[in-house]
């Protein structure tokens, strides 16, 4: 059966089975329980931080998904204006990354030709029918889509370049791993405490005399039914 315990706890747990006598066995449990309480406290703090990070990234992902729908509308509109809509979109994104949104929109309003090769031909004041259609589509569809997209597009590009979707999954995997580790420690702590309490009750006075002062304090707590928690790990 696979374990979700952190490596240090797993090693300390294995050590509890190797005690040569009651004293060594008890000491191994003291180390295990002390490390387990410290680890679950630390994991609790880290979990709260990780949950905040993950929720913030979920908000970023939600924004990314909403904005991508605007980008899809824009790209679709560009196909009826440009010979190469992908290149036109790339030109717009280069502008969006380097200049304020309002300036970029002002540039776009100067004409469809500012973003790339337009369908049809134009010579002096003459334009082909396909060019007329392309320019009209630019006014009717492309410009409104650009206006809807530009204000937040730089943030979208930065999230896309940072791999927001892969990062979100990685953060979720990390969060779930931490949750499983803490849950397994918290679930197993009572079992370990019962085993250590049973050991404490079996120990003879000469066994207790071999314990150091901290271990004797733990033994006294367990013998009195007060439970286990080292003072400096509370």
C-alpha cells in the first residue's frame, strides 16, 4: 500500500520497529510523534498559503479563459480581412506588448493595412471588390473586436507565455499532495499515540530512569493520561 507520508516521517516510523528494548522503542516513538506534530503544523501553514496561491491562479485561469473567447472572435473576424490573419494577430500582439492599449487602438483606426496584408488590391483611389469587402469587414467586425480585446490583452499574453494552464495543474498537484500527507499524518497520529502509551505503561522504573528529562516528561504525561505533545513543539 502506497504511503503519502513525508520521507522524514516514513523513516522515523520505520525506526519504531527497530528498537532493541522498551527504552529504545519508546524513544523512537517520541521522535516520531514530535516530528509528526511539527510536520502537520508546518503543513497546515503551508497548505493555507498554497490554497491562496492556487485560488489566485484559478482566478487568473478564469480571466484567461474569458479573454480567449474574445481573442477567438477577433481572429475569426480577421480571416475575412487579411491574407494571413495569424500574422496580423501577431502584429497586433507585438503592439499590445509594447504600447498602451489606447495608442494601439488609435493606430488600428488608421486603417486595416496597419496590421498586415489585406485581401484584394488597392491602387491610388481604386480598390477591388474583395478589398472593399475586406475593409468593410475591418470596420464592422475587426475594429470592434480589437476594442473589446485590447484593454486586457497584455495580461492575457503574459499569462499565456507563462503557461498558465500547465502551472495551474502543477499547483493543484502540489496542493493535493500536501493535503494527502497532512491527512495521513492526522489520521495515523492517534494510532501512534496509542502504541506509545502502551509502551509507557509497560516500562519499569529502571526503564524510566534511562530516559532523559524530556523523555521522562513525555512518559509522565502518557502515564497520567494527559496525551503527548512536547512543550517546545506545541
